[in-house]
């Protein structure tokens, strides 16, 4: 059973590749005897991050001058996120959600989440 559940914000910090605290913690986990199997994410995390990145990409394309990050940087974030989520999925380190959790997150995000 995993001992650490990384939040969506931590995953955002990791995919930005800017030496933020979460990225540094993850990279040095082995030295603290924390192994990949000890670290997991919620099934909600990939969905929310992908949704937020797609929203940022759409906004950056519509108004490049007002974007926080340019389109190529957002595309890089999407690629980084996809690779990270593939690693978590391959190692079975994504904690599933049930219908109740999906409905609640759908309400919070104002979107329909298919369970």
C-alpha cells in the first residue's frame, strides 16, 4: 500500500521542471528510502491536470499576448504530464475513485465526469 498521496498541485510542480519543492522531493525520494511503490496519485489528478492544461492551451491560442505561458511551454507541460501519468499507471499507483467521488469532483469542477 502506498504511503504517500501526491496532490494535483504537487504534480503540477513536478511537470513544470523548475526545481520546485515537490519535484526535488520526488527526485530525492530514494535517498530517504521512499520508493516509487510508496508514492501514488488519485484518479482525479490526471483528469484535473489535463483539463486545466487544455484550458490554458485554449486560452494561450486565443490570446497569446495575455497567456501566462506560451503555447510551446504548455505543450511541454502536457507531454511531461502524460509521461508521468503513464509511469503511475504502469506501476498501478493510481488510486481509483467511485461514483460518489466522481460526482462530487464533477460538481466542484462544474463538469461531467464519466465514472
